[in-house]
């Protein structure tokens, strides 16, 4: 397991004097502390979000918004779906059957076509700023939705790293786990008595750090030790183990890492985790894009995504669980000399659903060749605002940065009303 540590905090921070407890503390640094809940109904209803992150920038023109007959259209054909008038790629037949439960936003237009900058922008709703690190989707929703009594961290990233908590602090950093669900550093190699002795020693060291006014990091870290111990002995740890599912369910999601990750996400949401991000990269297809998509990428996501949507609906979880599919941008309508597509942020699509979002919609449109948005364009801020709306999170929510600056949730984005009307 990799622990993402923002703001320069070392993995071994606090731990130079206590090698025996370093693994435990390293894991603890990503765990949530107690927080004041602004809306008890959110906690009670187990509102949650699952983000499917397609790192590299998938060609949404070949998946969600095909242009048959156009010179830019590529090799794939559109097929009808369970949503009247909504067509998607022929290599997504299982997802086509679930499109009445989710919707597309086909008029995304963003300004960042660099991987790093685009990733940051789509995760936070802000362009990178050297003077400030903004909180990600996961940190914001964890802050608003988490149950402080749940021993599992409120923000879990499966299969890869996410963006960090920014000025919200280490209490909302993501716990990054592999798709096998192992949390390596959480397993104690000593008996309970010895473990408690070590944790008492660690607590004494941390109190020393706090008394020396070492800043908020030391306070955050001290607060989360109890939660670490709770998780180690919690029955909810089984949520990370997809092998506990029945054979039919595991077969439906598939054996891929992405499929296992989405199955784990559903289990984590059931266990009360409000935000789970599942990473599936490899979409930077500058060459041989149609072969890559048709033989590997699309069949894999088709099986796993359709299973997740179907499963959430069958368990009556979709009404309280928002789902989002996106990458940092899309790919050029123009097909290059190596039969690939390059970076493109001007006109592309995302898939959303769950919560209060209506299914079966295709919001917005692009030109016949896909090179421009011809309806109202939407941004990362707008998408994030819409997810908040879907989960009953007030868009009047304002955070305060480390410098005392008020920061509106979703950077003041506007709701995509067509998703709700």
C-alpha cells in the first residue's frame, strides 16, 4: 500500500525515535480524525461517491459521442442503448443496457490539456497554483459526508494514487490500496500487549512534538492514532476483501484489477466510506488507438462498469451513491499519422449517475466532427457542483484556506440542470 503524503510530510515523520511503530504510523497518517457533521441526514443516509478515474485521457469521441461518417469519426459504430435516443460505442454492449440509469455530459470544455495540470484541475476544480494546494473531490466529499465513528478512512483510492487533501489537512488524505485489498502496513507483527506498549510510546513522542508547536501536522497525526487502532480490529476490514463475494458476483465484475476495484468500491460504500476512487490508466493512446480500445480497454471497462451500475441499482444503493467516469481530458478529433489521437480538452464527454441525477440523458452536444461544443459548455467546476447537488451537499459551503481565504465548494461551479430536470 502506498500512502500519499501531501504538503511535504515525510512518511517517517514522527517516527525516527520509534522504528518499531513506523509502519503503523505511516498508515495512520492517512486516516481521518473526528469531525463536526454539518448535516446529520447525510451521515444517516450513507451518501457516497465512486469516481472511476481514467488516467491518460480516454477518447470519449470513440466511447460516448461517436461521429459516424465524419472524417474524424474513426473506426467504431454507434449502437442503441436502454436510453431512448442515446447511442454509445459498439464495444460497450453491456453498458448500453444500463444507460437508462446513468447520463452523459457531452459538452465538457476544459482548459488543461497537459496530463499533470489536467489531472489536478479535474480532481479539484482549480487550475494549479504554486501558492496553494486545493483539496480534491475525495477530500471535499469526505469532509462533508464522513461518519466520524467509522473506523475506515472516508477517502479510499483503489489501484492508484489520487490528489490530496490540500488545505483541508491530512485528516482527509486518501488511503491508497491495491486492487487486491491488502493493507500491508496495517498488519501488526507483534502481540496485542506489545503493540499497546509501542503505541503508548508513540503517543508520548507525539505529545512532545505538539508541545513544541510543530504545527497542525502533529496535531492531526495525534488525533488519528485511535482511529488506526480501531481499524486494525474492526470487522469492517472485510470490506477490502472482494474474495468474500459470491462467485456469480465476482464473475459479473470480471477478474481485471479495475473490475475488482469497482467491486471493492461497492463494498466500501456499503461499509460507510463516502468517497472511493478507482484508478484505471493507460488511455494516453497516441498510436494504434482503435485496436487498443476494441481489444482491451473497452471490453474491460464495459464489463466492470455495467456490473457496478447494475449492482448498485439492484441493492437500492444508486439513489444515494453518485458515480462519475472521467479522465483529465479527451483526445483530438483528428487522427494522427500513427493511427492515434493526441491531447484534447476543448470538447469531450463524461458519464455520471446516481444520487439525484436522472438517468437516460445525453446533455449537450458537439459539432459534426467533434471539434467544438455547440451547446452550453461545462467545466470541471460545474461537474463537481452537480455531484454535490446529487448528494444534497450545499453549494453555499465555504472552506477557509491556510491563508484565511474563503474558498467556495466546487470553486463556485454551476449545476448542470439538465441532469436533474
